[in-house]
């Protein structure tokens, strides 16, 4: 059973980025973090300002997901950054009153930037 559960979650694992692509993504990821950190505490709890900050920093509007509510104490997001690379580069994380949690990397094996909650 445990082996089946592990196999069922492999679709959430990420495709690794080559070092050259990760290097190209680093400045964009920094801009995204800086843009989110400029939000006021009140703005960090609202989807629209977080979405605007992400777009201003260089995330693509297509397939950008920004949402709030449980289990997050803030706003969660995931989307592609504006780079012409293969594989594509994703940024994802959460924004709360106290912090900005941001990661970047490759797409999931399922093909998105955010991990899926359920299994197949």
C-alpha cells in the first residue's frame, strides 16, 4: 500500500532545471521576491495585490494561480516566469503578513507549477 501511495505522488515531483536555466531564473526570482516584499501587511492578505506584484515582477499571466484560504494564513501562488527556456521555470510560494516564502524550479511531472492536492 505504501509503495502505491508513493508511486501515486510522483506526479508532484519536479523536473530538475539544468544549471544554466537556474542561473537565468535567479534574477527573475529575486525580482519576484522583492516585489512581494514591498507589499504592505494588508496587501499581503489579498489576492489582487499579490497577483499585481507577481505580474509586475515578471510572471506570466497565463496559468498564474493566486488564491487565499485554508490551509494558508495568507495568499498562495504559482506561475511561470518570463523566460524563453526549456524546461519552463516556475515560481511558487505563500505571502503572509510576516513573511514571503518563495521557491523556484522546474514544472511538476504533471506539467504545472503548483503541486496537485489529490492523487491519480
